[in-house]
């Protein structure tokens, strides 16, 4: 027994213990490393879970937004359809209105033309007497408005009285404005050029109207025109120009 104890290898045993201790240290370090990795893995899993919950929340919000967008698009589509229908109805209404306006303008133009001719017919006999009394011997009265067009120019005169040496050109308006006086005088500057049969005659001008607006009768007299306006005693009376204009 003593021999066996005496032969025990303490060096080998100590070396074995040192090796075991080193292994244990390595195992402890390994376990610590594994524990750290596990903790990191847990942290990453928690972070992943949080991100997944956040993604899920965002997806739910996106879905709600998509539903709201879809609803808005449907609402907009409905409104566009209603607007298109309204515009179609408005276009039809406008076309009807324009047709009515054209018809009204046509009737108004016809009525205005008829009314103008009636005023001319009322003016003719009174103006004839008044100009004869004024000293203009009338040999001829042209029936109806006289219109001449030469090249790119034209002129129209409502009433024309004449004798061998003189002509009276009368413009007739239901309502006369200053601009009508100016336009008539501008037209009369080409009277002899277009009405060549009157080229060697003295030409006087007159403005006749049922109503003279904004003092246009006084304005016409100052511009050298005779003025014919309705009178209580006769159909028309004559106002002489301040200084008779001659063309």
C-alpha cells in the first residue's frame, strides 16, 4: 500500500488540475460570451419586434389613408360627373339663350329698321316745307335712303332734296347723340365724290331726330347743321345752324 502511494504522480496531477482550471476559465468566458450574445440577440429581437409593431401600425395608417384617398377619389369622380352634367345642361341653356338673343336681335333690328323708316316718312313732308320756307327751292325729293358704294368706300343718306344748284342731305335718327353728328359730317366729306351727280352743287346738311340726347341738337347747330326735331304744332320744326356748313 505504501508503495502505491509513494508512486502517485503529483506533477501530472497538478498539471491536470491546471489544465482543468484553464478549461473552466475558458468555459466561463465562453458562457459569458454566450450570455452576451444571448442578451444582444434578445435586444435585437425586442428591437425587431418593436419595428414590426411600428411597421404594422404604419401599414394600418397607410391602409386608412388609402381608404380615405379612395373615398375622396370616388367623391371627386362623382362631383366631376355632376359638373360635367351641369356644364352640358348649361351649354344647352346657353345655346338656347344665344338663339333667343339672335332672334331678339333680328326682331329688334327689323323693328328698329321699320321705326327708322317711319320716322323718315314723318320727317319728309315737314322738312320739305321748312327748307322751302328757308329759301331752298326743291325740285326733286329722292324716295327712300340713297346708298352708293365705290371701290372700298360707301355712303348712305336717308333723305335728299335738290334743285339745279343746291342739295340738302338729311340724316334721320330716332335718338341722336354727338357721335352721330360727328359720323354724319365725316360721311358728308365724301358725298360729292360718291354721288357724282351732285359734284357741281352746293350741299347743306341737316340732322333730324325724335330725341336729341345730351345737347346733341345744340352741338349739331354749332357744327353748321340744320336741326329738325318734333314740334307740338307740326310734325317737325327747324332750327338754323349758327353758321350754315356747306360742302
